[in-house]
């Protein structure tokens, strides 16, 4: 009887540990870097998340996929179309938007390497 109770106890511990691991949220990268000809863009995910009070649904999956493997569909020359359509970064970064507009603010995002 003791062996059965001990086995049940161990099984419960393993199950509880597995559920705890399964229920943990995956931590997003603090910063993401996008390669660009006019200077790489480092997206400070942690700062943007903090600004939105960690409400991931503001951007995910409406504007960006919430996946390490999904393509971001970011391409050159997309600033104006994104701002007009309020997609990707242009959802907030446009004239009169929640964040600074891209026009005239290139160096706020694009940083050339010191190579």
C-alpha cells in the first residue's frame, strides 16, 4: 500500500511540474534587429510592450505574427504604404498617430554601423 501511495504521490508531482512548465508563457525577445540598406533598425520590443502595458493583442496577431519562424513581411519602401494603411509600424508611426511619424525621423530607427 505504501508503494502505491508513494507512486501516486510521485506521479502527481510529475504531473504538476509538467503542467507548470506547459502553462508558462514564452518570453519574447527584448530587441529585434531588421537589416536595412540605410541602417539597421533595432526594434525595442520590451519598451513597446511596456508602453502598451504588456497588452500583446495591441500588435499581435493584428499587425505582427507572434512567432519566431513566421515571416515579418517587412520590405524596402514600405513606410508610406504602411502609414497610409496603418499596418505594421505604420499603425502607430504616422502623422497624427500615437507615435512619431517616420518622415524626417529616419535616424530614430535606422542606425548605420560604425564599420
